[in-house]
């Protein structure tokens, strides 16, 4: 069951998502990332998506455009979605971090911790049935386990993320197939299972996942106001 104070309708959830978007745009929780980024890459897609993809962090193209997965890996993701009769507008795509780490270095533990609440809020408001983690980093982080993607890919499991129970489905990052062409068939094999997973009922939401919400802690700088956030998100076609 959803928390008592959760938005009831799709429009209310979308409006709440825009408020989260507004807060991220001026977030300074990670001073280095805030000083070096060009964009806060919130994520994009269908705000009611049953399927969500979670990658590691924005790269140079994403930082420039403010939209996730816009490079070659993103094009391959689109192709793989097309092969199961889906398009990018049907799903929601985001990263563990909203800001690009300098020189594409690995995210630091404190950066992950600082950004985790945003991810959990997105999961809670979008309510996906299935979350695909793309590659080792996102898989290890969301599972809180060091088991690698080679052992886990294509194996769904139920997992609590923040205040929501989801069906986690680890797959290789599309970039793996760009560097190692033989991985493309493995990715295709895992993608083929997605329609069956999406056809399953949404995971039940146990009451223990919905304690009273803690009082929201403001970021160092105020976010965009709701009207500006709505306008900017719509202009970017984020959701």
C-alpha cells in the first residue's frame, strides 16, 4: 500500500516529480560536482513508466544536453527497446548520480549517499514495476552487494528501494556491447524477457516500507520555483 501522504493521481505524482526536479537543479550537496557540471541530469521519459533504467552517472554528452543516455550507448538502448516494441517515451531513464563526475571518474561514496534520496523519490513517484540496472556499478549499488553483473544479469529479484518494492532486473550496460560486440546477443537475450516481466503484477507494497516521512532537509541553495520547474522540464521534454 502507498504511504498515507503519497500523491493519489498520475497528475499529482507528475507535479511532485517536477518539484523534485526543481530541487535537483540547484543542488550543492556535492561541492565538486556542483562546481564542474554544466547540467543536472535528472532523468527523462514517461512519469508513469512500468519500466525504469538506472545507469551510473552522466557522461559528457549528457552533461551538455541535460538528458541521460544521448550518446552511442543511448542509441543502442533505443534500438534494443525497439526490438521489444517499446520506445524511449514508454520508459524512464536516469542515473545513480545526477551530475557528471569530473573526467568521468567513478562516483565517490559520499556523492552516492548525497544523491540517493533523489533516486528513491523518483522510484516512489514513478512507481515502476521493473527496474533494469545497467552494468556493474548501478547493480552493485542498488543491491548493496558486491556480486558482479556477469553472475546476475538476466535474473530478476524483488528488492526494496527507499519506500517502494520493485522487481530488479540487472543487465549489461549497452556500452559493453559497443566495446565487445559479442555482448550484443547477451543484451538482446535479456531484453527479450522484459515483456513477460512487465506483464506480471506489480510487486506488493508491504506496510513496513512506508514509515512517516522525515522532515525534508533543504539543500544549500533553493531550487527553482514550481512554475519554473514545470516550464523547464516541459521544454526539455523530460516527462
